[in-house]
């Protein structure tokens, strides 16, 4: 292939003269992580709640939970992004809608992106939490009730503390998905890592240098997340379960 | 709430949305599924190979594809495919590849990594005795794979493969970033031309929901039937 590599471009100034291209991309990584982490907080909160409610014996609550999961699982992420960015502000009360639309960049894209990703991911978290709770022996719940605990107390002191520790390993891959999925936010104008790699390619015409740099940054980020989560998994492992003896390596 | 809704824009652009946009989306999904499953199965066989370099190469490929965002992969191939094409046919200049060709190659290669993991689980779920009996009957590796292991693995994994295909169907909407005219792209073009963003994007969401939900219900039904036969 006759492509002339020109790696020095990474240390040239970007047109906005905020710094070199490397710096420009690393700020992008910052936005990627800021989006992913904020979305992850929302996803965990809603996901844990919805996942737990779907295991309760209350019929209509389970139905509502299933409806929530089906809606946000069956619409592509980019379409959900557009709904949050273009459609939702139109259905808000006039004053609030105008305020949302006039948010200065990058917040105008950041806020919808975080909400969208958070809710999109919460559905996946809810599925994992539900599976985690259902994987516990039925006797645990029965024992709780037999001891005189109320339903809420059983969940709070017996079921959830175990379930959350069981679902942690599968949640690692969900967290990596949030980081990757945050790149879809470039379609609503958020300059995160992939968006900045594309912008760099447009400014400098160095296509493959820009994308190689972004790819390497993503790979390193993944590596850090995997290592950190592995350490965390070791810490919260439930003693006595099969998983505790030979933990699955992510 | 829907008082200001202009349903007419959907009716006006119906043919364009479905004949052009949805056709693109479905053709791309079908091609990427077929190519992805074939390539993914080969990758799975490579990953399970006892020859170290082969299995390491396949693992590296799968892990690379799975740690990079799809949007970035789409960009990569959009620019890379013309160079690879030129390299293959020995041309001096990068060849011209349309959005569809580029997207088909991208999704085939990207989804192959995910289909590979599914097929690997499928192959691993077959008892080892099956392979031994194949060899004992005098079949070679390829015959054992093609006649004994893969048909069973494929059948066991069919619901998971189809679920992955529904994800692929949703993911094809990301070709928006290279301005391809898939279903979403077509809707976005109409939306921007007629300034009917609310109507078009809501409609797109409803159509995707109905199709994905319908397909996943079918897959669930299939899963039950397969489970009974086993």
C-alpha cells in the first residue's frame, strides 16, 4: 500500500490552537470518560431498581418493568440519541424546552447523550440484576420470610447483598460497552474521542494516523478498566460459590 | 400532544423511506449476517485450534474488534477499504467504493468477531466424544467439523445467532455517520429537507421497535421449540 505515514502530525498544533493533536485527542478521551461515567451512574441506579422490581411478586410492577426494558432494548442507540436531542425538548414545557435548546456547547450535547446512554444501559443492567437475583436459591428468600423479615427487609439484608456481588463480573463488560457506545454521541455533536479523531482527520487529512491514535487510546482504556474491575471482582467475590474457586477471566 | 404532528410527511416519503432506506438496511443486515456467520465460524475454529499462532491470531482479531467502538470501525473501513482494494488489484490510486460496499465489508468483519464468540461456545458445548468418534470413523478434521460438530453447534446456537442478528439489524443504523441512505439516513434526509425532525425520528423509532420486538418474539418461540426437541 502506498500510504505515506506522517506520525509527527500528532505533535502539530490543532487549528483551534488549544494544543497539539495528541492533547486534542486526550481531551476527547476525557469527554468519553465523563459521558460514560455519568451514564454509568444513571444506568446502575435505574438498572438496579428496575431489575429488582421485576423479581417481586407484584404483577403490575413486573409488567411496567418489562415494558420499560422492551422499549429501550428494541430501538437502536443512535435513534434514541436523536429522540433525546431533537424530539424530547419539543415535548417539554415551552420555557424548559427553550432553555434546553439554548444550553451552550458542549453541554447541549453532553446532557442528552448522558441521559440517553444512561437509560439505554440501565436496561442491560436491569437484565443482569434480575438474572443475578433469580440465580440465588429460592430458599434464601423463604428463609428470610420464615425468620420474620418483611419482603423489603429480605431484599435489603439477604437477597440484594448477594445478588449485587454476583452480577459484578457481567457488569464489567457492560461498563466497557458504555465507553464504546459513548462514541455514538458524536452524531449529536459531542466531540468525544471518536468525534475528535474524525475532526482531526478533517483538519489534517492524516486519516490513518488519527484513527490509529484513537484506536490505541481505546485499547489502553479497555486494558485499564479490565485490570481495575478484576481487582474489584476479587474483593467482592462471594465466598463458597463455585465462581470463588475458579473465577472466569474477563 | 400530537396536535401539531404532521403525519402527512410520512405518507409523502413512504416509498423513499421503505423502497430505498429499508431495502438498504435489510440487504446490509442479510449480507453481514451471512458473511459474518461464515467468517465468524472460521474464526471460532481458528480460536479453538491447537496450533498456537493460529489461535492467537484469531483471538487478537476478535479482541481488537470487541474493544473498539463500532463507529470508529465504520470510519476506519470507510477510508481503508479503497486502499485495500487498490492493493489487491494493484492499482496506483485508491479505488472508489460506495457507502454500501464499505458498510457491507465493515459489518461483515465486525460482526464476525461477535458471531465467532457464539460459535465458539456452540462448538465447545459438543461432547468431545463426538469428535473422537468422527476420527475413529476415519473422517479427517474438516469432515468431522462439517458433518458432525458444526451442524449441532449451529443448531444449538441458532437462537443466540438470531438474537445477535437483531442487534446487527439495529447497529446498521450507525452507517448514518458515513451519510449512507439506510432507513435512518433516508428519514434524516427527509426530516432535514422538510424540517420535520420530531415526526420522522419518532416514526423511525416506532418502526425499529416494531421490527425488533417482533423478531425477538419469534426468536423466543423458536428457542422454546428447539429446547423441547433436545
